[in-house]
C-alpha cells in the first residue's frame, strides 16, 4: 500500500513541479526551490536550494528522509545560506511532518520550507534595520545634546565658577606678562611711585618738590623775591 501511494504522489508532484523535479532513483528525487524574498533588489539573484526526498518503505506512515542541498555555482545571498540555515529549517518541519503522517506530504513540506526560509530572510533584514535605526537614534541623541546643554546643579555651578575664576586669573596674568614684555621690548622702564618715607630715606623729598616746581615753570628763588617785594 505504501509504494502505491508513493508512486501516486510522485506523479502529482510531476504536474506541480514539471521543471523543478529530478529523479535520483525510484524512491528518491530532488525538487528545486526558488525563494522570493520581499524587498530584494531588482538585480539581486533570488536564493535557491534543492530539497532532496527519499521515501522509506512505509512512507507516508513514517516521515520521509529530507535534506537541503545548495545548487552548484549558486549565487550567494546576504541573508540566506544553505550551509548555515539547513539544520534550523529542516528542524522546523518536525511539527508539519507529525501532523501529516499517513498522508502524502511532500508538497506541504516544500511549501512550508519555502515560507520558513523567506521568513528567515525577512527576520534578518528586520533585525539589521532595527540595529541601523538604533544607531541613527543614538547619533541623533548625541547631536541634540549640543543644543540642550548640561542641567545646572549646585555641584556643576560650583565647578563652573571655579573654572571661570581660574580662567580669569590666568587671562589677567597673561595680559600683564604681555604688557611688561611690550614695555621691555620698547625699553620703557615701568614707572615706580615711591612713598613719602621712601623719598625721605633716599634724600629725595626736597628734590622732588623742586623738580615739581620747575616743571610748573615757577622757580623757588623767583617766588621768594616776589614775596619780599610784595611785603
């Protein structure tokens, strides 16, 4: 009974996959499966694989032997690889096989496998898009920090004040050093204002008064003469 059902299923599959099915023996064949991932680029060659099927003697009462094989010289796809995805995809057929024991199931298995492979590709694209989106959002948050500034707290204010006072002191010191450097360059001695005590100690107290009077154009001797005449 099993062999009759196997031959009948093989004939049905021939009508469904006339160009995709290839016999290996009376109980073994392979079906070429071409995936149709959504959002593939127009010039992207769609991924393909062979589903190899071998009937055990009591099929369909027991599961068929299945394998996925990459076509020779198949183009690589950025989100699908037969070598990497075979184990996961074939394991995903376990429930479908159990649900269809006792019935011809190869067409159902091909359809389920094709759908699972296309979903796997889409899941990977969604994951990559999410990572890209997170990167863009992170970059946007960093950019927005430039416009929002740092929240002011007592600690940040004190730190700012300390830095500000230090910067002002350093600026004043630089300006003073630059001013003295300019004076030295021009050979101008920095004027020094002496106190009265310093003038007296250096014997310059009277001389300073005389110099001041001479600078005013009024000599001391002339002033005394004018005072006597007036008397």
